C-alpha cells in the first residue's frame, strides 16, 4: 500500500514538473522561433495582431510555382542580390500589430520581420535607395527614418537584434523597443487580446486576432443600417492554412447576442445562395460557393471554407484569361 502511495506521489510530482517546464514564449530567434514568440515583441496596447509563418508559406507548391515564373524569378533574384536576403531561406515570420482603434482614421502600427540578415548589407541597400535617411537614438537603439510610406508619413524602422527588424510609425516603433528592453509589457499581458489569442489557430500559415470597440461598430451601423446585425461583435479570429492540397480558411466573429448571431448568419447564407444561383453558368464558381459554410452559436458567427487547390487553380486561370479579354 505504501509503495502504491509513493508511486502515485511521484507521478503527480512528475506531471507538475513537466507542466512547469513547458516552453514559454521567448524573444524570437530566426530559424527556431515559433508563432507565439512573435507575441513577446508586440506592445500590450495593441488592438489587433497578424502573424504569418512566411517560411512555411514559401515551402508550399503554390509559392514555389509563383517564384519560378519568369517575371517573378527575376525580381526575386534582384531582391536577393541587393539585400543579401533569400526570402525562401532567410525570412521566417512576418507579423503586424495595430496599436490604434479600428476605423477609417489613420492607423498607428508596426510590422515585424523575423529573419536572418546582415545589417551592413541591408543598411547600405537602404541608403542607396533613400539618401536622406535620418538616424535617431532611442535608448541605445537607432531608429532610421526615410521617405514617405503608404500613409504619406516618413517610414521608420529599427534593427532590434540579428533576428528581428521593425517598421512603422515612430511612436509604435518606440513602443516595441520599450517592450524589447522589458521597460513595458507585451500583448500577452493584455487581458482582452490574450484571451482571444488563446483560442487562435496559432499553427496556421496566417492567423489574426482583432478587437472591435463597441463605438466603432456603432459608427459603422449608423452609417449603414443594413449592417445592423453587426452590432454586438466585439472581436474577430481569422486564420488561413494549407493542408492536403487544400486552402482552409475561417473567420469567427465573437458576439454574446445569440439572436443577432442567427440573424447575421441567415443574412450571409442568403447572400451565399444568391451568389450560387448567379453562378449557374460557371460550375467552378458554384463549387467555390458550396465550399463555404456559415453557422452561428451563442457567442459567435463562423464562416469556414475548405477549398481544393485544383479548384483555386482553375479560378485563377479564368481570372487571368478574363484580364486578357479571352473570356467574355
């Protein structure tokens, strides 16, 4: 009896030992980082995040085929020659964080690159492209500011270490540096977003978690009463993946109003039926619509699709022909 008790105690102790030794997210190291490691760099105040497993994406047949196309391959080779970075071998994760509120106003945010690179080579290429690069020291890390980005404001960036580069508006870049230097907390300490992240498909090629302030949804529905069913949606979970030669996609809108969830699912299913009927002359489009499932639950609306690669290829070829005017 005593032996059984001792064995039981050992098993319980071992269980807790292994649980406590489970790998926690740490600063992302190029080549060995996991998706969760990217979260350690994202500021706590982030309202939305996007993580792309770029290295795994580049290993898919679709990516390899796209790279080998003559025009793309020339650009690929040119990029590698100028930067010293081979995207297929050297880039591992690309992440994004939105630090402002969702809406039509100018957004604050930052992009993260987890990769193997040589700072001197990349910096020389940058300065050749933009001669008027300015440098600013922030807590021992240099912030580089150059020409205008997409938001018509100077682009800013910093080399955090030999595995991570950040790009974005200056305040967001500084916020990331503070997190990197452990002067402020990361997104894992955010009560709202971290609880959402726990339910994300973090093994997917691409996944995203986004918070929706109630006032942003209300403003949207006030502008367009037809979107009234969106009221109550507080957040989104999105993922795209590639398995067994199929594209998997899911959008899950979180809402605690079960009645409105049913209404929105019914509206979306109605639009889907309309799309299917409109595509009776194109079986491939009809097949695509039939691959989409729309359901609802007490706390969510879910849109899910499992689309075979060959169907996507057919549709892609048709789009190319339509662009060239071969299909009318």
